[in-house]
């Protein structure tokens, strides 16, 4: 996974943290009407896809997003989608239009967008009641059906085989061997390395026993426009209600039910790796009802996502191949989930599809 290059120096803004490279806030704000003069600029999100800042001005607060990929047409498409979704009552935070009526401001070849600041907090599944879990599933189902209404049909729809390439266990065995060698070769070794070694050996055994269950090409699942990254850090709550779904960078055409399953596997996983199945059941029923999805569609998605998780080692790849430890805290739950899901496969399917 490529790491974004360092940005050249930019003018400092009062309130920016020492060592941070501030975006050209003054020049940006001059392109907007009635946004006021800048008072401070504080980084709030750093990632491989974009950088985010809270900008306080004499007129209020804004979220400034620097889109690192610089794909102006794709960013504009995301913005238009959120504007149309807001008109349908979906909780989103569309960007502010600049004086030219554009939602993307380009300065020295870099693409920026200014959004209203949304006061709220992130909540994971442990903080949601059964009713709130039901509301979350219904919200995602409504996102999918509303996207179908507001997005143009994909001009060049991909065959499902292009959207989903079922991981080959032979490739996974090679990756396990490589990661094992890296984990065992760390000096000095720590408790993370010992857990990584244990999980890699355990996963190899699971794959050897379940390789025959690899998903085969068959009936294509229902595809459509999806958010692409629906998880707790991209949903802001105000009290008990979702205030905004944010970060639409991965808006695209994918199997819809798989997004529902992946989201649940993030929202409702306990630190020990089990899914809170009663909440999953409430969430999935509401999703199916709102999206018009059949139980069989969810069951098939569960199988595909389970297989994907069984073959996935993204946290270890970040640590050992990229020397990036930001995801290390996720490994215990993520690795335990694959084992638990395999053991409780029937119960998980029932929770999503009953």
C-alpha cells in the first residue's frame, strides 16, 4: 500500500500543532462567501486517502478535507451524491460551494473541500442498544436504496468476477509463510509478535481444513452503489441519532449485501472477537427490510465475507511489510473474529438471514 508523499511547506495557521503542515487556509477561505477569517487549523484525521482539519473562523467551524488522490471528477461525483442524499433526508454533510459554485477548490494542483463542522461522536456496537442497532441497519439499507435513486447507472458495469476475486488459499499459504518468517525474525520480539505467530499457525490450520469451502462462481449477487467504507469512524452520532455519515471516498458499485455484512463485523465485534449476535440480528432484519434484500442474499454475503476474513492479514502486512503499526491495536479482535466466525458459522448465518 503506497504511502502518500510529504507535502511541501505551507503557511502556518494559528493553532496548528508543531510539526504539522497546514493547508493554505487563508487562500482557500477567500474562495468562499461568508466563511469568515481563519482563527485556527487543527489536524483531526491523517490517512492514506486524505487529510482532515478542523478550521475555526470568525463565522464558525468547518471540516477541511485535502483529497490526496486529486481526482477532481470523482470527488465532485461524491459531493453531488451527498447533496442529493441530503435532499432525500439521509444524514450527511455535503460540502460548501465556493464562489464559483464548485465544491472542489484546487490550489497548486491540490484538491480541497470545505464541509460544515458536525458536532457528534462515534459509537461502536457495544454502545448501541438493540433498537439503535436496528436503526443502524435500516439507515444503511436506506443509503443503498437512496443511492440507487440519485446515482446515474454505471456506464460500464463490471462483471461480478471483477468485483470479487475469491482469495485463493494457495496464495494465502505463501503469505502466511512470509509473515511467519518476519514475525519470528523480529528482534527484540514482543507479545504482539508471539500472538501474530500463534494466529498465523492457527489460520493455516483452519485454511487447510476449510479450503474446500472457497466460494465458487455462481449466481451474481445484487450490486449497486454503496458507501464503500461504512464503519463506526464514519458515522457521527448526536445523542441517540446518527447526525452524519461521512467519508464517501470509496463510493462505488459493489455487492450491496457484502457492505452490510462487513459493516456489522466491524460495528458489533467484541474485543475478544465474538459478534454480538442479538444486535446483528436486529441490524440485519432492518437492513433487509429497508433495502428489499432477500435472506438468501445476506446468507451468501456472509459466506463470501467469512472467506475473505479467513484469508486476510492486512494488519500484519501493515506491521511487517510496511513497518506501519497504526493498526496493531485492532489485531487481537480481528484475528480472533476469523476463528470464532469459523466455529460459529451457522449461528452467524442465522443471525443475518433468519
